[in-house]
C-alpha cells in the first residue's frame, strides 16, 4: 500500500481545485501586486542571475502570471509560461502586458512530461511557489535539466511553509507532497544536486520578504547545469 494517492489522481484533484472560480480568486491576489512588488522580486533575482538579450526563459507553474509580470520588465527575454490549469492560462493570456509570452498547458513532474519541450530549449527555468506543490520534485528537476541548455540556470523561489499554512481543501495535500511543509531551505538544493545541478546560491529573498504582500517568507535557490552556454 502506498503512503499517498497516485500522481494521476492528485493531478485531477489539482485541476478541479483550480477551476474558473478558484483561478479568479487567486488572480485577484496577483492583480493586487504592484510595481514595487515586481521590482522587489527582480532585485532579489538579479543579485545572482545575469539576464541578457534573447535569453529563452521558462516560467514553470506560472499560474495566472505573477512571475511573468516581473520577467517581462526585463527587455529582450523570450518567455514561455507552463501551467496545467487552463483557467489560469486564460487569465494570463488576458493580460495585455503578457501578450508576448508563449503559453503551454501541462505539468512538469512526471517523466512523460519531458516531451513538452526539446532538450536544450531554455537558458533559464524559473519557478515561483511551485516546488511545494510538486508530487515528484526529482522528476521535475530531471525534466528541467533536460530542457536546459548546457550552462543553463534553474531559479527556484518558494516559501518556508508549515503544516498550518495548508488550509481548507488544500490541507489534505500536506502529507501527499514531499516539499509541502519542509520549513527549510536545504531540501530543494539537495535534490537539485542529486540530478546533476551545481548549486550557486541559497538564501532568503530580502527585498521580497520586506514587502507587505509577502505573507510567508520566501527563499531563493540558484543552480546551474554543467557546461557552457552555446
């Protein structure tokens, strides 16, 4: 007997929990983010990552576009948003400021998800509040390694969540998802190392955490795929 439900069942559950009404409620929180919030996110990132013209970027688990709204403030990036919930993607596509962002519907944490993108497609893969929701973090990180070009960067932003943070219908997932409430910055870099990444930085997001909109303290992990960008 498994200690948790199957991945396919939890994917169906995720999609049912992110229907039109739930997506709209989530999106209202994203709409409340202002320029100072997006600038704070970029300030934390750009201390450790150098962006450049025509850099190809994947926002993994984009939701309705919170991270994309920060990324498009950097000129010259080619951004793709990957999100499994169609209502979330519809809201992202409706944002005029994200009209240049490509969208792909899908998950990323199963070996079968690897076919979504060719090997070496991206220079950078970023995620914001995604890894705590991953059924199989190792599968996701292996897929990301495959999708990145040599020398590419993984950028993980997540929260130091506790069991009490998982409330309502989400409370039933806390014992299903390995990184749901780890309360530590050590787990993600450790797992990234296990699939071949070199960890460059682990630390708190000081500018983001100083914003009133940040309810749970965020941390940042930066890791690179061995090799040189072509």
